[in-house]
């Protein structure tokens, strides 16, 4: 009985530590969006990313560098000055992150689909409208 308790306790700590790592990654991602730090944001992109933005005609897949460049260009073109997180939901290894991009008197909705792995959190889809 004592061994079962120890195993359950160990499993609890393993799963809770993984949640803390994912939370740290998403907070770091949010901070990079808030500060428009696209150099640090590069490590968060998946190798292929679905991108849907007002500047892009239709949702399309891009590689990590292209997705980062498109988002950077959107920030510069629309004078984005910040990001406000609205919500975050985790289902299995998938994390949905929503918020507002602030551009003076304008605001754009941002939705990120993140995938959690042993290496951390990666952006697999981004939608701005």
C-alpha cells in the first residue's frame, strides 16, 4: 500500500511539473508578443505553421521563418503596441491562447494554437482578425 501511494505521489509531481513548464513557456511567449520581440519568438514556431491574417489572402502554411516575418510585418504595418491575453485553455497537449493586439485605437483578435511537447510549446497555427 505504501508503494502505491509513493507511485501516485511521484506521478502527481511529474504531471504537475510538466504543467508548470508549459505555463512558463506560454508566459514567455506572451511576454515576447507584448514586447514585439520577434528574435525570441522564433524559437516558438513549429516547422510548418498555418497563418491566417488580414494581409494574407487565404489561410496558408508557412515555415517558421516566414511565419515570424509575416507577424513582424503585420506588427510594423499596423503599429501594434501591445498584446492583452484574454484566455488560455489546455486540452491534452493542445493549448489555445486568445487575446487582443493593440494598435492605438484599433484592436485585432489573435488566436494561437500551441502544441506542447517535451521540448516546450510550439505555435502550430496563428489567426489574426
